[in-house]
């Protein structure tokens, strides 16, 4: 039995050994598998990391591609904007690479020269070819030294493009210098400044025109003052002498002096008015007008002259015309006076002049009034009717020599009528007479009477109602001082004279006056400054004293300046004696009512 057990033990031992070997192999296999698993996990992790890195890289590549695309679009936009800016500025650019002698032009530069990029290859001599012949020496004189000095430069010159059109250009050039001090590239811009130069020239011409206009205004203002001042004395003293007891011969002589003065005054007014109209500096008032009285006043002013030629005057006024209208009474009166003077001048003795005013049409706001002045004078040749309203033109030279005048009156009348929104026409038969008609659209008003301030009625009787006046006269011209003193003394008014504004203020501080007659142009202190000083620095009642401006230069600007300074009214030289006295009366009465005196 033992041998069997031995065999069994041996077998068991062998099996145990094999089992151990098998376990060892299994253990080795497990260890190998575990090692492989660890390695696989590591590789898997590495793969994941690489995939993540690849993903990030791909995203960065996509972002970079998007950025590149956006940059390309932005670059394209910038290029388009640059080209558009060059178009707007009319500025082309060029680049010259001196190393390979390559020259490139921008699209706008091709356009400036009138060339096509497809048909023209720019070279270093291209610009010279199109430079204006008269400017080539100038360009060379500026560019040659600049190239030698290797400095930037600019030059203005003219070019003639491929279409033979001339342009004014400004070229700016900048050289690029390498380390050795040699020019390797040149950059330049060429701007077409033709339109800019035109604008500059127009601006310069406008400025010059404005300066000339100011100088012209100053000249006419000065001329008006210098001529009107002595005329004031001539006409004023002549009127005074005509009131005295004189012989018939003396009366005729003085009347001739007065007529000559009146003619000269009309001439001055015509020249000044034409200048103002041409300069666009004439303005129109809009005040209440009683047309019937205005027409009557104009007609009455010619009574003496009509009588001298024994003329028959017919005045027809349409009662349907609104009693009060709005307009510029001074300009309407000027038009009527010019036409009436024209009719008087060309109508022979014992002829007839008719003054008519008719309502042509009206609506709720406007009344169109037709005025016509007819005469039985010499008439106008048919071929001259087309130019009768042109300045300085009369029917012929003989007319000017025989009847006088400059030919300005009708031109001024037409322009005034047109500026007031009206029309004017003329009908005439040679040797039978003429009819001048004009239509003015005048605004209607609800007023039934003209306010006191705008009334042109002259009532000298009121002067006696206000009693004794003490007047302060501001006037630096001795003849005018004497004239006004003489007129005022005739009404028993007391007059103190001040040669300038400073003396006016000194006298007013010391004495009481009823009114000041203030000349505008005086030495040391003019009438404007003196008036402002009185109104702002003195206390009532002296600060409220009525002030009438005496001026030889009457225009809307002067009138506005007088009002701004604080003056109550104005009278033009040569002044109308009755009109001045009437204004004095009205202002003194009004001031006394305000003061309670």
C-alpha cells in the first residue's frame, strides 16, 4: 500500500509544482495585463490630451483664419476709404522705388491726369510731360535743390491733362533715406486744388468787393456831408432873403440861386440813391400813410414852379382808395416828385400836367394803387422808349443840354417801384406828351387816422402855442450855426451853440434847455456819443430832453443809428425849415406833457 501512497504523493507534488508554475504564470499574466492596462490608460490619457490640444489648436487656427479674413476685409475697407478720401480731396499719390526704378500711381492720380491705368505706364518723366510749359522752370527750380539736399518739399504749379484741361496742383514729396544716406524711395502726393483756388479767388474778390463797398459808402457819406453842408447854408439863407423886402430883380436873382441849389440837391440825392440801390442797401419803412394828403403835399410843393411856366395842373384822386395804407411815404413821395419833376422839365409853358391816383384792385389785405403822371411835353421817340429807364440815358444829348438832368431820375424810380413789389410803364407820342404809370401793392390797415408820429402835416402855428423855447444847438460849422440861429431868432427862440459833443454835455449840466438840435459829425465827440452820454449818465429831466439829429447823410443805417443812440427824430441837411420846426413843436409838447409842465 505504501508504494501507492508514494506514487500519489509524488503525483500530488508534481501537480502542486505545476499548479504553482501555473499560478506564477497566471500572476505574471495578471501583472502583464495590469501593466498593459496602465500603459493603455497612459496612452489613452496622452491621446485625450493630444486631442484636446489639437482641438485648441484647431480653434486657434479657425480664430486666426477669421481674424485674417476680418483683417483682409478691414484692409480692403481702409483701401476703399483711402481711395474714396483721395477722390473727395482730389489728391492722388505716387511711390518711386529708386533701387529697381519702379513707379506706382494711385487711381486718383490717374484720374487727375485724365489717364487710364490700363493704357498708361507711369515713368519718372511722366509728370514733367504734363506740367504746364510756363511752370516747368518753377518746378525745376524748387525740386532740383530739394533732391540734392534730400529734404521734403512742396510746390504749387499747373498741369495740362490728357484732355487739354488745365489744373492747379499742389505736390508734396518726401524722400526715404537708407543707412548710407542714399535716397532709396520717394513718396509723393499731388492734389488738384483748382476748385479750391477758385473759391479762394471768389472769397478774395468778395472780401475786396465788401471793402470797396464800405469804402464807397464812406466816400458817398463823406461827399454827401461835404456837399450838403454848404448847400444847407446856400439854400437856407436864400430862403430867408426871399422872405425879406427885396426888389423884383433881387427876387429873380435869389430865386435863380435857390433853383440851382435845389437842382444840385436833387442831383446829389439821385447819385446817392442809385449807389444805395445798386449796393442792395436801401430799406423800406412800413408806416401809416394818408395817400390823399401825400399826393396833395407833393403837388403843392410844385405850385410856385408850375406858376412860373403857367402850367395847368389837374389832380384826380379816386375816393375808393383806402384812406390809410401801410408803406414807405418817403419813397412814394420820392417817386412822385421824380416823375412830376420830369413832367415839369419837359412840358413847355402853358402846357398841362395831370396827377392821377386810382384803385386798381384790392383784397382783404392789399390795395393795388395805380399812380400816373401825364404831361403835354415833348414826348419820347418810339426807338428810345426801351431805354428810357436806363441810368444816364436820356432821349438824346440835346435833351440833356436843353433840359438838364443826368438821366438818373427815371432809373431810380423804376428800381424803387420794383423793390416795393410794383410795376412801371410809359406811353408817349413825340411832340404830344408822355404818361408814366406805376402800380404799388400797399398793405391795408384798420387805422382811420395817421398817428401823430407819422403825420407829415406841418403846423407852424403850434410853435407859438408852446411859447418861448431855449434851444441847445450842437453844430461845428459856423455858417450852419448862423443859419439856424437866424431861423430860431425869427420865432423869438433863444439859442446856445456848442461846437462839439463835450461842450453840449457841459452846457446841459449847467443850464436848462427845451430841446437839442444835434449835428452828428463833430470834432472831439460826435452827436451819437453825446446823445448816449446824456441818456445814460444824466438824471431826469435832463436825460429825457428831446434831441433832433441834424445830418447831411440820411439813410436807413444812419436813422437806425440815431434811434439806437437815443435821438427822438432827425432832419436832413439842407433841412426843410417848416418840417424841422414842426418836429421841434411836437417833441417839446410831448416832453412837457410827460413832465407834467
